[in-house]
C-alpha cells in the first residue's frame, strides 16, 4: 500500500515547481512573487471564532483582549455597560486577518430571541463558540449550548470579570484567600449548569484585563488541542503572548517549516544564472522573517498595542530588544547586513555563488549550500526573535497584577477613561 504525502510537503513541491519555472524563463520578479504567494497561502487557513452570551457579559472586552488590543484601540469592539453589539460583527486579528473573532449580539435580547438565535447569527460559518457570562450561566446559555451540541460543534463556557470578583472579595473578606474564592466561583458556575441538566460542564475563569491570570492559558490550550490540525497553527500564532510557553509553541510551529523553506532555496540554487539564487534566497528570507516578527508580536503596531494594553511604555519594551529586525521594515539589505556578520553564513553565501559554475558537480553542491544557508539563517533568526519575544514578555509581565487592579480601580472612578462592560 502506498503512503500519501503530507499536505505541507505537497504544497512545497508545487511552490518549488512554479518558482523554478519562473526562473527558467529568466523572470526573477515572478519567482519572488510565487514565493510570496506561497507564504500568503500558509496564512490563509480560515478560523472563525464566535463569542456570545447575554447582554453585559463582557463579550466585546474579551474579543479585544484575545486579539491583544486595548478597548480604546481604533480596531476594538465597542464596549459599554449596556448592549453595544446590535448585529453580528467580525473583528479580524490585526496580524492574521484569516483568524476572525465574531462578536455576537446577546442571546435572548429582543432582536435575537433564543429560539432563532443560531440561524440569525449564521451558525454554519463558526468553528466553535465561546459562551460568556459575568455571573451565573442561565437558561438561554444552556439552550444555546445544547443547540450547538446538537449541530456537532464545540462550545466553551467562560466566566468573565473575575478581576472584579477578586477585588470585591479582598475588600469584603477579613481573611481573603484567592484560590478559595476562585474555586467557589467555578463550583458555583458548574453547579448552576448541572442544575440546568448539563452533564460534566467545564468552566474557564477569565479576566479580560489580564489574560495571563486565572484560566485563560488553560482555555487556549484546550481550544488548540480540539481544533482540526490545519487550524491549530493559525490559532496559536494569533494568540497574544500570554506565557513563555506560548512563545515556545509559536517558535515550534515556525521551526517545523524551516526545512521546507530550505528546500525551496535549494531548488532555486539549481538555476545556473549568476546572482539569481542569492537574490531569491534573500527575498524568501525577508518574507519568512517578516512572518516571524508578526507572529511574535514584535512589529511596531503590535508592540504599541501591547504597550497600551499592558500599561508598560513602548520605549521600555524597546529597551529589552536586541535584534535589529524588530520594529523596522525587514528588507533584503537589512537581512544581508545581519547575516554576513556571522562568518559561517558569509562563507556559505560566497561558496554557493562560486560553486554553481563548476562543471558537472557545481549545481548539486550549490543546491546543498543554498539549503544549508537558508536552514541555518532561519534557525538563527528564529532563535534571536524568540529570545526577544521572551524578554518583552518578561518586561511586560512583571507588574501585571498591580496594573490590572489599577486599571479596574480607574475604571470604577471614571468609566469613560477605560470603557469596559
């Protein structure tokens, strides 16, 4: 019995064939365009996540938080103390537009009665549902969950505004214990769902003020594991850097594809045209490295969103960064300046061009050198960027709990300064 090829392998072979065809026609620009086309296809796996719940449950704040943006951001979902979502509204991830979070109107509202809710919001297009409540889950939440279950899709219960509960308990209790309070909230939600005849419900406790706290990391891991294989990578890369483990997961996802990019590079190395291999290799590297920067949230817009969301000044985040590829436009010139600083890579680059024109053995040697140059370059850059992402996360994470409490405090005093439901 024959074995079928993995989808990634097949896609790389098709991309390689198109690139080689363009180069054989001496069309370097078309070759570069084919590389970019392949890179874009890798990011176009659609993922549609529905966020729903009753009016005032904190849906919009959650949609903003999971995309890593502040409620005041121009791309933010509108938030407020009354129902602000009056229709099904899509909010693409700022760096991964194929990953879309859908802010759905509150179930049971006048315009969206529970009995017709799923049909009215366009149930079919969503990969899974996140059902949010700010206190106990109610009859409408259960009806929605059972209908989703009947249609063989996944749903997850999220109890929001946990930061409010913790702050209030700290004020009201003489002997406050955070873990005990969290357990009581979780058990209360689970018992409420069981009273409504839902068996073995799982409830995730989340604060949209600070996603690193409570159950959000567990929620992300659960969602990732239950997604189809092709959508797992899109989901992981779109998630904010909520932990060092998340950064490592992103690095692992990127690393898994390095060998295929090196194969593309080797294929280009087979074309005996002076300068073409280096030029196309560099264009390939620029495209891939740009994806790395976006995935780790190290581009300027992402860093500024992180600064706004976390309260750490942008300048302070930049202070811990070492790589010259961060918060700038990645260009071929910038990459080459960086790579030739490493003697082993500079030797590989020079040898690749020099060996291509050796009779008989030149092309195979050049292909091997091209593969090695791209493979080593991408792994080296990936290590650098992941290291910087970890440093930025550590700087961002140091005073998180204090900032979260401060933001809540400011919101209570002056709601217009920090609109949160």
